[in-house]
């Protein structure tokens, strides 16, 4: 007889115990990546919405910039709970509007570019910071729309 008794099934028990510790970082990593990916798409769509509004305005860089910022703020309000501090100095959401020509096939169309930057570190800390990937502290997305000409 062996001094430790019957060892049948010991490997399965050890694997079951270690599997929990191996599975947890993978699950939390998937959750972190998924949340960051969804944030990225929301910010990209907000920039697109802002550029769409800016393309209809006569002066999106000047007096009409508030309308562009409001469009971005309204879109992001569906995802971020507190967008009341949007677009101002020191706010976690920054919206930049610029008139840029786009040049597909040398048509030189007038266009408006909207860039939205969200400091994600102000409201979201990843579960696994620095273990698997280095999460960004801010996300920036840009969208360009051709200006409407009457």
C-alpha cells in the first residue's frame, strides 16, 4: 500500500481549483476590452453626429459651435451618465470643430471636421490595469462631413 493512499482524480481536483484562478483574469479582460470597444464606437458616432450637424451650419467654428457641442453632448448622454460638464475648459469631453476641404478626385469640396476627445480615466478604471494591455486614458475620434451647398 502507498503511504498517501489512492491518488486517482487528484489531477482533476487540482485543475478545477486552478481553473478558477486562470479563468478570472480572462473574463475580466474580456469585460474591460468590450467596454473600451463600446466606448470607442459611441465616441466615434458622437463625432459623426457633430460633423453632420456642423456640415449644415454656416459658421460651425464660430457662433454655431454651441450647436455642434450640443449635438455631441446629446448623443453621448445615452452612454455617459454625466455629460453636463461637456465641452468646456477642463471638461472630460472636448469637441473641436474645423473647416477643412476634402479632396476626393480633386473636387476640393468644402467640409467640416469634428474631433471628440473623452478622458476615460475620469469615469472608468479598468479592472485589469496594465496586466494584459495598457488601457488608454482618453479616446479621440474624428469625423469629416462635406458641407451642404445650396
